[in-house]
C-alpha cells in the first residue's frame, strides 16, 4: 500500500462529517489538491492542479461557504489515532496562536495586530487573522530513532475584538472592555482545552492525563485556575512574574515526574514546526475567501489534511527516515525523521504514477498538470 492509498483510506473516516457523499468527494479533491499543488495554494490553483480547470468551480467554493459541517469534527479521527503514540499515562498537547497575513479589506474578522516577528526595538503591525492551534505531541523517540512529532488536532479562529472609533460613546468603550476580558486568548485556550478533554474521553483515552503545554502568554490566573478533571497546564513563566523563588516552568500537575514534564516542554517546539509547514509549504491563509464561514473553515481544512498526511506517513513508513525517501543533500545527512517536503515529494510522485487511484474522485492529474500549475 502506498502513502497515497493510506492517506485516502484515512480520509474515508471523514465522510460522516459531511452532509452528502458528493460533498465528501469534493472535500477529498480539495485535500489531495492541497498537498499536490505547487506554488500558491489558492482554491483556483488547487482546482487547476487536480485537472478540473475546465469544469465548474462553484462547488469547491461552496464546500467552505455553504456546506454545513463543523471544522472540529475533521480532527476527531486524527485525535483518536494520536492516542496510540502518546505516553502510557499522559497525552501532551501544545497550544499556541498564530497569525495569517491577509490583504482583503472585506474580511470581517481581519484586523491589525502586533507582528510576533517584529524586532525588539521596533514593534510592527500585521493585518490578518488570528488562530489558536493545538498539536498533539507524539514522543516517537520511544518507538525508535526519531524525534518527537507534532500533529495538529485543533485550528480555530480567535478574532481580535475591534476597538471602537474616536466618536464612539462611553457605553461603546465600556462594552469593548468587557468583550476584551471575555474573548481574550486565555479564555479561548481554556474552552479549547475543555473541548479536547471531552474529545479524548470520547476516543477512549479518559484514563490518561492531558497536559497542555504553552508559552508565557498562557501563564496567567485565567488559565492556571481552571479545574478540568484529568487535565493540567504546563507553561513557561512570564518574564514579568514576581515569584518568591527562581522558576522557569509552572504546572498544576504535582504528581507527574519532573523529567517527563520537562521533556514535554522541550517537545513543544514541534508546534512551531507545524506553523512553519502550514504557512510556508502548504499555504495556509493564501486562499482568497471572504465569506463568514469560509474564512475560518478553509484554513482548518488544510491543517486537517496536513495532520492526516503526517499520520499516514507514520502508519506507512514508521517514525524514522528510511531508504524509501529521496536521498538527502550532503549537508543534511543526519536527519532522523522525514520532513514535510519528504512526504509531499512522495505524495506527488505517487499521484502521477497512480492516476487511477484518484480518478474515482474526479481528479485528473499528471506531471504536466502540476508543472503548468506552478508556471501559471
């Protein structure tokens, strides 16, 4: 069985998420096209990349703007598969927010926020969307010669509350302050953690302790004072925190061994790799959509396809980097695990070599199609 076969089989678990079989077929086409398309990942490029540029494109856009499905449901099969590779007694989840740069002025939830890549001596602004992501941290080093792997299990938009203008009344400013307190990132993180706890319980992992790992932005009273059964926080201490003793990590878990918790925080770096893969290689946020439902759902759909590919490769080839992948360059011969580029290279190669495998979903692909899409 090829990587493409395993990927399509895992996508079969998502059919109940969509209201019709026809809608599911469109979703499979979008998922395959997202991973197979070169250059920019707009919906029009994806349609071209799967050989449907001479057919109606409206159904592909309506998949995100009108079809009734919940983005969180896309991750339930993914979340269930991560439990098999987690710690025997723990499930580590990394949480972090990320910004998607946008240029369209008709996107209601887009706003100016601080650019996290700004230099310390000059704060820059970025116009775009804010999302909160949760990634399951799989300790694959327990299974062989490999590093940990982060697999996204949630990708939810958390819009910034827009500040009223200069002519707004005092009541508008008061209401704005209340909305800021009720809709900040910490409250969204707590709500997501409760949702993940319920999802893992439904997946048969109710006996495992859920550890949410975050950076300094989650080190506050709102987060650390929440009491969720079988759930704890592990966060980096903020620089401006006033404590009686030196501390770098704070946790509500007082029973788990310190070495396990520290290793979980080291593994947290995987969510940063997820952000890089999603935005630089898969073009999350590049789709030119502006409808109320499309704006949060299309990026979440791409992230779900990314997670499915990671798990398909883990199931097909194992955690380490074997000879099945293309040879590495001379300056990178010591890599212990495959990168997303390694997986996408095999995926695209199998799309060209096995066109019959995707023809049943209406995908018409070839090497010429992929190259002309990149050159268009």
